[in-house]
C-alpha cells in the first residue's frame, strides 16, 4: 500500500496552469501526475538525486 502524501498547494501563473492541464490531458494523466512526471524529468536532466 502506498503512503498517503500531504497536499502541497502550488501557486502558478495562469498560462503555466493551462499548459500543464493541456499536457496532462494529452498524456491521460491528472495534473498532479503530470507535474510529478515533469519535475522528475527535470531532476533527471540535471543529474540531481535526492
């Protein structure tokens, strides 16, 4: 069973939100899942591991 995560409110510009919504829809993901995928991709691109 996966561990429940606490909500983490994020403020973003309207155009960024619209882009994330479009990406999530195109990839059949929730906005939360798409944001996680994008952030993990950015982490991988920088070679950062936490």
